[in-house]
C-alpha cells in the first residue's frame, strides 16, 4: 500500500544482508506514530486507496512497482533498492502493483502529529555517535539518521529530547522496528553481520 513518493533519498546501497520477504505485521502504535511492516506481493494489484498523513518508508528488499492514479494522472513505474529511505506525502487515490517476480517488505512509519520546528534539536547523535550516524533528512516533523555498526559493535550513547523509531534494515534485528523513548540510549549490534538501521527522531 505505497504511494509514489515526493522525495527519493540514497538510491543505491551495497552490502546489505539479504532477507526473504516476510508477512506483514504491526510493530506498535501510539499517539505519535503507527509502525508496521508491509508486504508487497509479486504481481498483485492493490485496491485504490489514499494516505492522509506523511510517512517514512524504509525498503528492506529490492522491488519494482507501477502506480495508477484515480484522478487521471499518468501512471508511474518505480524501482526501489534495499535500504532505500523515502519521505512520502499524501498523493491522493492511487493503485499499486508489483511488476516483477519479487515480493518485498517496507517498514512504514505513519506520523500522526505535526512537527514543532525545522531547527529543533532532537538529539546529540551527530556528536555522540558521529562515527556511525549520518543525517539523511531533516524537516519540521522528523530528523532521520542512517546508522551503521560493525558486527558486535556498539554505537555512541545518544541523548534525545523526544522519542524515536528504529527501523532495522540488516543485522540480527533486520526487518524489525522498535520504539525508543526520550533520554539516553545506545544501539548495539549483537550479531555476526554488519547492521544498518534508520532512526526516525520525532519533533513533536
């Protein structure tokens, strides 16, 4: 159930662990976000639908989709890459279809509240975990970091003024997501493979 997105970030990723597509699942929901894993099935055309709020999308496997729009806009074809991050705004009624033989997962973060300020200081991650963290997107609602850790490595201890969502692309927790509350926290890769994660820091 994906819209075609307005912002495309980090289109190519190398060395991510391969995960077979898993069934869809809701990880958690609260007053700030709804976070779930969507399964996009090969050669299945979805129903027309729309999304009313902004979302963060994290693609776990490669995939290809075609989108038709109910308002008569031309259809669009999109190629997704494993590890790709997308900022998705509402785009009206649309119908997706996976156009190749590969099903794929997306971890979706639905943002229920508007942000407070574009320049809000949400954490000290770029200093406390500078070695492992890179800012991918910063807007009124979220700041998004990409974190990479070697096997059995720990990230820096980060202090946040607000809550965050961690979507794991690879590593022992790959294709999963977790909720991190405000305060001090530290990511750790307990597995034998490199870990990559997207951290969505909330500004509300």
